C-alpha cells in the first residue's frame, strides 16, 4: 500500500493529486556574479520600459519614512519595524511581479496596482502574507524581550539610532545585545529569503499553489546556495542604502529588485514536467 502511494497512476485520480504536489519544476545551476549582473540589467531595462512601476517603490518608501518618523523617539522599535519592512518585502512586491509578468508576455506598460494578481492568486497570497507576518511577529517579540532583559548604558530614552548603537558598543552588555539583535535578524531574514526566493513569480507564472511555489524556492536555494546567498546579501546591502537615505533610494531600488527577481526566476526555473509545452522560460537555457 505504501509503495502504491508513491506511484503515479493516471487512470486513478486519487493518486494524481498527491504526486502532483511534489512535482516541482527543474532548477538550473547558475554562476555568480554573471547571473546576478544579468538579472539586474534585465530589471533595469524593464524599469526604463515601464517607469510607472516606480509608484510601487514610492508607496513602500513612504511606509518606511513613516516608520522612521513615528519611531524617532524610540529607535529600538524603529529597528524592529524597519527590519520587518525587509521581511515583508516579498509580499509587498506582488504588484511589481505582476508588472514583470506583463512585460515578459509583451503586455502594456501602464501602471498595475497588483489587485488583479491578488484576486488571481486568491487564498494563496493571503496565506503567504500571513506566514511572513507570523515570522515577523516572532522575530519582533524575541528582539523586544532581548532588549527588555539587557540594558543599554545610561541612555533613557535614546534619541537617535546612532545613540543606541553607540551605547551598545560602549559596554560588554550592550555588545551582547547588539550581537543578539544581528543574529536574530540573520536567522529570520534567511528563513524569509528561503521561502520567498521565487515564490511569487512561480505562483503567478505557473498558476500553482503556495506549497509548490515555496518548494521551488527551497529547491532553487539548495541547487545554488552560493550565488543566491550572494543575491540575498546584495538585497540587504541595497536595503541598507535605502535606510541610509531615509528610504528615498527605495523608490527605485524596490521595483528594480522586484523586476530583477523575475529575470532570476526565468534563469533559475525550467519548465514543469507536467507543463512541458511552456515556452516562456529563457530560450538560452535547455
């Protein structure tokens, strides 16, 4: 009986569905930095073709600026929510991914709110958002408890983020607190990165569920750990640049990275076994 569960019998519908869920598309091996340069160049080309996508960057940048403004007297809270913006970035990019798909298919370059894609994905996009929100809540709660246990010098309350960092670096206890914050950020960022790498493009392009899309992302990361971790580091650096510019740079960086990741998806993921007729993948790869 157990052996039969692992076998695909087309004449038996009860066997088809369990097997289909495990049938992730093939993933190609890539080389860095050539592939990453190609993705960024493709994303920039799309950005020039459809500058209306900058409106998505404007909205996300405004959200970041609002976080900075509201947390100006509580920089620890600001750090938590600014990092949360990075964690939630993949699901906030649904409109950018919809534009990338439209450009890939030769469609119009007018602005897309992404609402059509949200309706198309249905419950999957809301479940995806819920997972990211839960991860953020877990991380924020852990960091908040860490800050509550460890003191940060005599700064009460710290006025700026620079003062928080200065106070942390001025004492062993503060350094431990800072290292704990960084470690938590790395762990949760890697978790989100692993389940988000090509998840939205896969759901939009292949009309597959969240489980299949996340499995494809994990498979891509397992196949190309070095290049894709470098890609994640690049995303983090560009996000840090955005924070340093009070999120002004994010107006361009957010849609640019979203469009670039669509090219990364095309480069990484081959046609599904059950949709071999799909020809939208990069024709330069087998």
